C-alpha cells in the first residue's frame, strides 16, 4: 500500500470521525475546561499546612446542618472559618459560618457546577461512559494522525493556524486523550484496593466523631458520603507536609486510602501541581477547543464555497448566459437590467452554474449563448448538458440569442447544441433562435426588441446595449520575453499600453485591438490591474508568423503591434470585462494557475494584485513552454513572487529540453498528492489559460488526480471536474 493511499485514508477518517463526534468532543473538552478550575479553587480555598479548624465548633456545626437536612458533602473553606455544604436539600446547601452557625443558602436553582461537569465529562449525564471512552480513543487517533496530513508551515489563514497549533502544542494536547485512554485501560493507575464495608451507615457527623479518635480532624479539608454507607474524609497535610490524604470511615473505624490518586489520574485532572497544573489543563482545553472549532469551521466554509446554490425564482423570468470570454455574460446582464428597469421580476445567472431543477422553476428562460473553439458549447455549460434528462424542462419556454462567427466551421455551434439539449429536455421555444455574426450589437438589440414585443415583456431599451467605449492607448514600453538567440522559440513580447485617463480593468479582462479601421479585432488578456495602476495595461503578445511561397507572413494584429506600432504610437482599443476569468474577490482564496506559452498572459496580473492586497493566500503556478533558457516567459516576475511569498509554489515543464520533455499535465500527475491537497483540502480555484488542446489535457489530468488520490472511479472523477467547471471552481480561457 502506497503512502498516498494511506494518507488519503487518514484524511478521510480524520475528517469524518471529527465531524461525527464533534458534539461529544465539545462536551468533553468544555467540561474538562470547567473541571480544571477545581484544583485552582481548592488551592485557593482549602486549608493549607498549619491551618487549624476548631474541632468542637466543627462538630456542632455539622450536627446542626444534619438536623436541618441531609448534606451530600462538606468542604472547609475560607481558612477554616466556614463550611460549604453541597446537597439537593436547599435547607442545607450553601455557606455555613463556623463561629456563628449562620446559613447563607445557595442561589435558587443553583447546581453543583463541578459535579455536573464531571457527570457530563464521564458519562454525558446519560450513563454513556462507553461512548466517552470510545471518543477518547478516536480523539487520540485523530491527533496523532494530524501531523501526517499537513506539514508544519506558517500561513496566516484559518487552517494555517490550525496546523501550526496542532503541531507546536501536540506534546501538551496529547496528555489529555492519552491519560483518558490509560484510565480507561487501567494502565498506570495501580491496583484498586478493596474498600472497607460498614455494618450500618454512618453520617458525616458520626464519621467525624469516629475519625477523631485516630486522626487530627483540625486538618479536615472535606468530607462526603461514600459507597455502601461509608464516609470519605480528606485531610490537609501537616506543617511537615505529611499525614494528609483520604480516609474511609465505617462504624468500626478509619481506613486510609493508601497511595492516593495515581500520577496518571493527577495529570488528567490537573491536580498534580495544585493551582498552576489546573491552569495548564485549562490551557490545554482551550487549545483542543480551538482545534475542534477551526477544523469544523474550515469544513463548513469549504462546503459553502463548493456548493452550487439553488436559484430562488424572483419572478417568472430567468436570464441565463453561456459565456466563454464574457461577451454573452455582458449582454445577458444588460437584458436583465432592462427587464428590471421595466418593472419585471427577473433573475440573472450563468446557465452552467445551475442545476436542472433550478432552471425548471422559471416558466420563461432567456438565454444568451456563445460558442468556443470551432463551434462548441462554452466550457462552463457542458456539465449541464450532460446532466439533462427528458422532461426535466417540461412546460418551460425559452428564447435564445446565439453568438458566433461565420469564419469558423460551425457557425453558432454552441448555441445550436444548447438549444437542441433544452428541447430534448422538454422545453419549448417561445421564439425562434436568433444568430449573431461577429459584433453582436445589432443582433442583440433586435432580439431584445423581439423579446419585448412578442413575449409582452416590459423592458427599458434605453442604454440597453453595453458598449465599451473605445480608448486611445499609447505603446509605452515593449520588452521581449523569449531569448532571441535561442533556437526554436516563439517570439513573444511584453507590451505596456498607457492611457491618458484612469481606466477600470482587472487581470483576465480582454483588450480588443484592430490593426486598421473596419478590420476584425484580436483579443488579448490583461496582465495587470487598475487597482495598482489605473493607466497602464500589460499584454503578452506572441508573434503569429509563417512562411508561404518563400515569403514570411505575420498575423494581422500581432504583426501590427510588434512590427509596425513603434513605442509612442497610439492605438485604438476596447476594454471588455471578463469576470469569469478574474482573480477571486477574496485574495486569501487559494488558486492554482496553469498555463502554456502565451497563455501565461493574465497571471502576472493575478500575482501583482494579490501582492498589493497585503493578504495573499496560497498560489501555485504550473507553467509550460518549449525551452527553460529560451522562453520561460515572465520568469523574473514569478521568481520574485516566489521569493517574497506571494507565489507559494511554482512548477515548470519545458517540452523540448532534453532533461525535461514534460508538459503541464504531466506535472499535475507527478504531483498528484500535492494537487489533491490543493483541490480538495485547500479548495483552490483552478485557472487554465492556453490552447484548447492543452486545457483538455489538463482537465483529464485533474480527473486522474481524483482517481489516484481520491479513490474515485474515472467516470465519477470526470463528472466531479465538470461540476467544478459549472460551479466556477475550474475556469478556462482557451483559444485554438
């Protein structure tokens, strides 16, 4: 059995045993914290060596107490000036003054906190001592397994502190479950002496009279009714520190309890050092409480992050989008806002993030769907199509706008596939599907007007189309990222574009640039953030070139940017938000960034924005290209981030280096245990950027990780990855 298999099993057991037994653990820990105060109070209130109790006054007072009722136990407190009486009878419970005999009753409804806590601690007050013993064994197992599941690494996060406290305080925190297990197994507790029997029961006052013949009762610390009608007395040691301890009194005489509590029992109860050992036990209880609560909260938070929340129907209309680069999402948002402005009750959501039952709640669904690749359904919507069954959408009506480009093989193929799936699931078209070629502006406005008119919906068309105004950007700086003298590399540049006014953009947004008026624009991922500098946009541009008929040709836009647009030249661009590929709103959220070649474009911005936040969480970069010494793009930026801790881990794969030859998907499989920890334990979001073939290979590798490390079957692993895509935990920005 491999270590990975053992570790996977330990993780499963650690998590689910802790979750199931959390209520029992909390009762044991909290009552243990309460009981740790008992030696502290005893040390503060009980008679010390040399203190003396007036024996005559003690006898009279105990006799008076027993005339008033039946005490369960008494303690000498306040240096011998008073008795604290415990019992169910309110006529006797409370404080009794040794000199005057005055009685101060215990508060109404009061309980013996320590006795109640001890009952909960040992049997849950339900006679379930076996449950507590089993829980002690399992708690010990969980604590021992903990260090094998997460190595000590200081991170300022909830689980970072959980791990650090678990590691650093392990020797102390283990004392509680270890001694509990030893007590259960009677290890180190010595042989249990046979206790004396009494022919007739004795009261506490009678026991004091009988014991007074042989013992110095002036050193009495406490007395309580004991087994079989006997009474147990506890005497404080004399000035020399001797002759203290416990004694059992019968009608025949006094028998000392030889040896007293074992060392194991004293360690478990915190009585071996008086007040300060009780305080130590209290600290151990706090540490155990913190570990239990943080472990539970981490699981709750992880489940909440990974949950696809059901959509509540806020009205009769769902406006849904299947978007790859953000265009469909922006158009759907505009339609949604127009409907709301017109007085309609509508809900906006990505269709891939919904379950069929969520969608079926709406009588009418308006869908804006784009295509990706050569005409495929956007990545985020694929899982939904695989989950659909006949009659899932019976009675539901829908209308769809499909976005596409006739230069691709399957025009509007993504929208057509989605439409076919909806119809097969029982939905009925309220309008014929409309298609948009290239710039969707005119088609979107016409479709929205048709929706408004033919479906009798109130939609405010004013300002409906979300147009990003063109901006003039100057080529401020260019720097080549690959090594020009290296063989077999792809020419790639970092370009800084600068605006004359503040702009709003985030890493992963898109800058669309055309080489000339009327020409089709090319989209480039933004690799910087306006949160750091609102006027400078970083792009990563690879020169697209080829040789034909003996002549070298360049891509229209990449050639323009790298061969024609010299530094200082102004270009017209359009900045389009791409929220589906922006960094997490919470910079402390763990992320895994996977890229090959120029797909690295957005990730320098991810790192820079997280560093500027001051609370960057775990971040792992896996980057691949051809040669380490030739085209390790943005190398300096990432190595700096690795050195300052903004980047937690970096793995590279250079496919044409003789000493490497791997690709990014190979690195994932090689680091399967680490990948599983990031995916499942850290609940990291995964960002994949690059060619579609690479992204498909990475998704297959992620599924393999769930098979080898998570024990899933291949089909179940693929379904799990698809669900992560639909929920937005795995995000892709791909191109062909």
